[in-house]
C-alpha cells in the first residue's frame, strides 16, 4: 500500500483521492479473503468484485462500467 501511496503522491493526486483508491484496493483484497496479493489477480477477479458491487453494493452501474474500461 505504501507503493500505491507513493505513486499517487508523486503524481500529485488529492489526499481524498489517495484515500479512496487505497480503500478500493483493500476492499478488492478483502472480497477475495485477503489471501492473495492483488498483483496476482486479474480481469476475472475485478469483474467478480464489480458484479458483486453492482448486485449487492450501493454502487450504480456507471461506476462499474467505468471500472471495466
């Protein structure tokens, strides 16, 4: 997570954006039980999380479409 924060700060992202990105990464890892590093996951896992969020989360379809692109 430190590497993600470092890159976001280097690119001058807003602090709130950094927090949101880190929260999303943690949510992604926790969704799959936290046993696999996110760098070892791919499109299939991202699609699975986005489908879950679209069906059971409080996120609209446009957010999920944005994540798929």
